[in-house]
């Protein structure tokens, strides 16, 4: 059985490399990006100014910072901690 993953509606960034993601069903999840920061494509996010520029991808299929640093709605939905 395939799970239906809701698309992302909004993303906000918090201190300490946390993203707060609101999905189209209005569930909000918190996701810690720190484990990703030592992966080459994500090292640029150690710069807090760049990290703060997270945006929702077209169609809500993930969030991204640039062409290399992006993370899917599946990862954020399945591993994020629900906060609402």
C-alpha cells in the first residue's frame, strides 16, 4: 500500500538548523537539518544566512536552498516530528 504524502505549503527556519514545515493538510512538522550539514551538498547551509533562505519547491515536492541542497516532502513528512 502506497502512502499519500501531502505536499508542502510553507517552510520557516528556526535557530539551530531546524525547519518548520506546514503541509497542505495543515499538519506542521519540525525537522532537524543538523545531521545533513556534513554531507557535501548541504555544507553550504552551515552559513546561517543561506540556511534562512529555505523555500518550498514548485508543486510542494520538497524544500530547497539551491540546485544541490534540497530535501523531499517524503523525508520531511516521515521523519519530521509533528508539533500541532
